[in-house]
C-alpha cells in the first residue's frame, strides 16, 4: 500500500479505537506509519481524511449487514438467522459499531458527510431489502424498516447488552407488529 491507503486505514483504525473527536493527526500518522505531511498531500486536511474514513467504515458496515448468512429456510427462519448474525457482530466488535454512532452524530455538522452517508444508506436499504425481503412489493419500504431496526437494536446492544433484545425477541416483535397490521388481526 502507498501512503494514501495507509493513511486511510490508519484513520479508520483511529475512528474505531479513539472516536472522531479524540483522533488527532498525530494519532493517524502513528497508526499508519506515515508522516504529517502525507495527510496534507493526499487529503488536504485531517478532517477530509476522517470524512473519507467515516464514509468507508459506514459502507463496510452496510456490506456486513447484507452479507450475514441467512440460509435457505422460510422467511422467519431467514430473519432469525440474520438477527443472530447481526447481534453476534454487535457483541464481537462493539467499537466498530460505536464508531458508526459517532459518525452519524458528525453528519449533524458536516453537509458533505451527510450527503455521502445518505447515498450509502440508500444502497444499504436496497441491499437489505434484497437480502431479507426478496420479491417484496415495496422493497424500499422493507429495506427502510429493516435498516431502522438494525440501528435501533444495535443502539440497545451498545448501551445495555444484557437487556437488549435477542434475535428471537426481535423476530417475535416483528411478528406481533405484522399481526397488528393484518386484516384479520392475527
């Protein structure tokens, strides 16, 4: 890898380990094995480098959501397998998911980041819909609901993993919501 890629990987590592607000240019240089001048040469500023790192981390998380193995069973079994995989990811790598929360908070202050993450989220909604609700009459709506659930369940697991819902509880909750919407109430 060259300095540009090394800096990007170092910045991603710093975002996960230290968070956005606690990452300095020197931290990135140390993590990447490069030098301070490389940041300016390749990215202009530390903030532009961190923006690119945040966009890439968010994209990587979106891909990980869409690649959870759901097997080949009925829709409920597939959904249960998906949630088991997502919750395992929340527990196995909480720092990465915490960085995602911090990245979302940064969108309140950075229009370019907000715009780029909005595009990533749109791709995630489409991918998740195709992964979990193939053939849906409303794929964007299905993807949006799945995405919202992921963010909500992830937040609960980061804040209080012991009382956060299990995969079985998430699927039971979805079943209950679906029943409330069914014409016959079942």
